[in-house]
């Protein structure tokens, strides 16, 4: 393990419904690196991501951030993490801006203005619109906008490109590249083949052991 | 790189968000209040409108109805956030979850418990409760309804992930409500007869402080479990 | 000593040890039960006020004690589950719940049967009985919540939280109901409290209490073994059995 390793897992295991999904999982992640988790449906990709965010407890092993177990870090770890899961995590009765303001209140605000953030995800025109009236793709873009509204090093993304069209996917792919270039980390799963040329991408395949 | 908000700011933010959501979902929050009125109305219909009887049982009826209305309203604390993924985001916040939970429960009380302060005295009048007891009625509602929200939150947190959560919620929460019911109803009865109520009020206050200090932690633990 | 405890916490080890103890416990339980019943039903003199019908306290009182004791044990397990996440503690907790509920129910039934010759009705809103009724609901809540959650480990944690919340509330509920009872029922002396404690009555009572405790451990071991089989059915040590 080199000095610059930020995230490390040791002997991580996960049981769901009495089945062992994975065990003895070890990997490390350094600044500027991305980890893509692959595998068939039901092999534990989502569970792994949720364990890495701290939403779910691992059944064995530990996760270290800068060498310290994340359950000891608690709030300090959560500050560094931005998570976009299957749900968008946005309130339909609130406007786009209101939702982003809430995201900022929960974490560490980034220095960009919220208007700029909306601009970047092509939702500038919908700042004051209630999210309930947006399309699925627009809601997903708002969910991902959280990544820009807050200042977090580690992005954990579960199928981020769901409901997105090709242009949006390309736009977010370049945002991911930017994040990696700024020494951020990304862990994601995706059915879509995401290629980021020139970036350091690890691939982790689950479900090999059954 | 800027820093996260202070805990106070985050608390106020979440509180205001929930109040705003309640405002935009007015219909949903009016239901428990209507239920409260409806249940109380059923009693004279069932028992006959004899004034002496109604006045005698008024404190009990009002508080049982308040309990049932609280049960109905509890789902709204976490249901919506659970369904759209906002709850996860709150649990992933840099701030201590127990404090954020307290913000949400406070918002719930402001929206569901506080309105009872206006409606209950009217119904008490209709049931013929002596006006000497009105003050105590208001006091018990003021102290008692937050306890209902706080304890209820634990139950909702345990069941929010379940498909038929609402059914088992009553079984979990109503036994825990019994002490509040006993002391609140007794206080109003005593006041109606002109007796002392300080013992009951102090007990209710004790319950309130106990709930405020313990319930957010239990609720946070239950939420983590429900979301995992 | 600590090592022994640690070993006991491992499911396969517990399974074996519990299995060995079951026949012994059965004999010990029967011994206590028979001597207790003999002492209570035959040896002890009839109560000077209530005659023969008071003898039901030899079942009622120990049942009520057990109903409370088991809940405290469950809460203790709950604390262990939350702090150390020990699997066996989860198993003990959920296995104890139906046993505790049964004792509570038994206490209610015997209390009710006692009431008939005493007060002429099957139910009185006595402080003890009312508290027991609420306790029954608490037990049913734990059993119900555990059944409602699919993932056993998540269910284990949920009932741990619920048991801890319950144990904090039980004294509060008990006190509230006592207070309520004294308010509304007036000064009628309830014979559900311990009667004049004569040695010939106390001894059978204690024997029955011991019998019930042994029964609890016996039933607990049996249930835990079944629960362990259910939970660990995919693991190696089960296949080796």
C-alpha cells in the first residue's frame, strides 16, 4: 500500500438473504483512479457500493480511508463521499435549486454557484421548476448535479447513466474525467460501457465465485 | 474548499425543508386532523348524547383520538424520503443523524401536533367538558404530542422499509403510548373536578425530556437498519 | 473464563453444547416441577381466606416473574447485538421471544382463572394484569417485526433496537399502570400480591420458579438450535453434521 492510497478494503464480505455474495475482497484506490464494478445481476454490485458508502454494514472485513476505519471517521468520511444510487434522492415537490441547496446543507458546499451547476447539467432553465414535472432523464441529471454542488473526493455511483441519452452520457463522462484529473476518486457500476481514455481504470468483477 | 454548515444551520435547514414539503402537501397532512375530529364525533353517536356521561369521558376520548390520529400521521415522517432516496442522503450527511432526525420529528410535530391545540378545545366544548379543564387540556396536548411524535418516530423508523409496515406500526407504538395516555387523561380529569394536576404534568414533562434525549438515537439506529 | 464465553458464542460450538445439555435439563426441570407442584397442590395448607383456589398462584406468580425476566434477557441480548453484532445473541433474542410471550399469556390466563372464584369475573383491570397485557403486546411486537423483515440479520438488529426501547419503557409503563390503578380502583386489596408468606407456601413457589427457569433454558436451547440450523444452512459445519 503506497502512501497516497486513499481508500482500501480488507477481507470485505457481504451476506444477503443467507447467501455469501462475496468475501475476502481487497482493493485499493489512489487519487485520480476509478474503479468499475462489474458482474451479472444480483452478484452484489449494489451491496458493495452501499457498503462502501457506509449505508450498509459489511458482514466481515473493513474499509479504510487514509488508513482509518470508516466507522470511526463517521461524519468526516461522509463529508468526502457523494453517492448517487438507484433512487435519484430528490424531492418532487421542491424545485431543482431547492434540492441542490439541501444537498449542500447536508455535505460540504462546492465553490461553484448553483446556477453554474445547473448550467453544466443543462438544467439551467429549470432552476425554479418543481422536480415532479421533469422527465426521468432530467431528474437523473439533477441527481448527478449533486456531485458538482458538493465538494467530495469520492464519488460512488450506482448505474448513474440510467435514463440518460447519449449526449448526456458523454457530458457526464467528461465531468468524470475532470474529477479524476483533479485527483478525485470514482467507484461505479454501469451497464453502459464507459470508456475514459487516458485515465487509470481498475475493473473489479464480482460473481466469479459462487 | 469551503466547510460544511454548522450543526444548527443544518438542523434549521432540514426543519424548514420539511415544513415547506408539508405546505406543498397540505391535503396529506389535513387527513389526521380530520380523523381526530371524526373519531371524537363517533362517541356521542355510539354512546348517546347524555351530557353528564360525555363530559365525564371527554378527556379520555380526546386523548385516545389524539393517539389514533398520531398513529395515522406517523407514516409521513420518513415514508416519502425513504421512497425517493432522500433518506439515504440524509443518513450520508456529514452531520450527526440523531440531530437531523430531531429536526424532522420537530417538523412533524409542528405540522400534526400543534394544530390540535386549536381543534381540541373546540371538541372538548362540544363534549361538555368544563371550561376549568381547558387550560390543562392545552397543556397536556402541548407536552404530550411531541412525545407521541418522538416515540412514534422510532416505530416508523423500524417499519419504513417493510411492505405492510403500517399494520405492525400500531402494535409497536401504542403500548409505548400508554403512559402518556394515562397521565394526560388523568390530568384533565383532575382539572375538571378541581383537583391538583401538578403530579401528572411533571410526569409528562419527565417523559418529554426522556424522549427528546433518547428517541433520536434509537430512531437513527433504526433508520440505518431500515435503509441497509 | 472469557475464552469459554468466546467459544460459546460460536454457533457450531453452541449447537453441540446445547444439544448435550438438553436431556439433563429435561430431567432437572421435571424434578423441580414435580416437587413444586406437590408442595403447592398437596402439602401447603389452604389459604384461610381463599380456600383452595389460591393455589393457582404457584403457576401465576412464577409465570409473571419469567415474563419479565425473559424480556430483560432479550434486552441484554439486544445490547450485545448492537455493540458487538454477535450472531448468537440475535438467535437467543428471537428464540426467547415466543417463550416469554407464552409465559406472559400463561400469567394472564392463570390470573384470569383466579379472578373468577375471587371476584366473579374473568378479568379485572388490576395493575399487574394490565401491565402483563401490555407486556404481551410488546412481545408480539418483537415477534411480528422479526417475521416482517426478510433478511434475518437485519431482522435481528431491528428487534434488538425494539427490545432495548421496550426495556426502557417497561418500568415506565408499569409505574404508570400502578398509578392509574390506584387512582381508579380505590382501596380494594388485591390478592395478586404475595399472600402471607408462610414457609410452606414460599418453598413451592420458589421451586416452581426454578422449574420455569430451567424450562426457559431448555426451550431456549431447543429453539436456538433450530434457528441456527435455519440461519446457517448454507455453511460448512451444518453439512458436516
